[in-house]
C-alpha cells in the first residue's frame, strides 16, 4: 500500500493515504475527547490512601504521580501510620484503601495481596552477627501493635532475641540510626539501596512479607492495576 508520493513540488497523499489520515485524525480527536472526559469526571474527586511509612515514602509517590497525570483524581489525601491505625481508618471509611504488612483483622474489609517485600538484617558499617550481643536492636514501637510486628517475629524465628531495644515508629529513622552506629535493624530491601556503602547487610538473612491492600467499598480495577504496576516497579529498585 502506497500512502504518499514524494515529488519535486513536495509530498502528496494517495487515496489510501487520505483515507488513513482521515481515520487517524478522527481517532486522535476521540482520544483527546476521552482524556478531557476523564479529567472532567475526576474534577473534585479525592482519593484517600493510608499506608505504612516506608510504602508512603518509596512506593506511593510514583502511584500518586501517575494517578494525577492520568486525571484519575484531582486531590490525594495520604495518611501514614501503623497497620492497626490504617485498618481502623479504612473500617471507618476515612480512607478509601490501605496498604500495610500485617493481614487485616476486620472480617468486613475486602482484602487483596499487592505483592511481597524482602526484608534484610542490617548492621552499622563494619559490624555483623558477631556484634549481636553488644548492639541494641533498632525496631518499631511495640506499643503501636497488639501483637509482635513482622521484623521482630523474623528475628525470633532466626533465634535472635534482642536484650536491648531502641524503638522508633519510623523505619527511615531506624535506618538512619543504624547508619549512625546505634544498633542493627530489619528493614525492607528497597530502603537500603541508596545507602549500601554506609551499612553492612547480612547475606544469610532474607525474609519476605506480603503487602496487603484492604478496602471497604469496591476498588476500581484501573486503580488496582496502576497501584500494582507502581508497587512492582518500586520493589525492583
């Protein structure tokens, strides 16, 4: 099929070319109108998301950026907290959906597994398992949970029971304290990447935790697919 003919006077379309141009032009116009329609419908729409802090920092930003770029929401309300705080917000419908590591306990909430995150045992630079008896464990606040949280359970399963603990409700702070030589910690692998030269990562310790997505009302499939792709991309870093 010949679409155009190039001559000394320039380029002219053949009949097939004119037909293709006409159909393509109509297609692009309909596509532009569809984008305008999506933006109109999203105008004033607020998406309320609650997530664990490390997910808020390293996974959610990409999701929010794409959500806004695609016109799927005009405002995003983001809450960072513990699994139990997040679940309570979703149960009360103050957040549309939540992301955290522990399985949901409210039987009325809908639930899907978003994926898995690998956790690593991390020491200050130059330290390792030989220092477990002298270094404190830098972990989350036990008072924020009604049961042992994942990182602490993972240590216990490996036979490591810290005698001294430094608690923080921020995993970013836990990592910073480890880099400062305060103690050792267990954190998601995707947090460590930019700081590999400033910490020692235990090569034998590798535990995986599911990330759960909970919601009360039906979650649009477009939101789920976008969230899943952003999660997979963020965890691959």
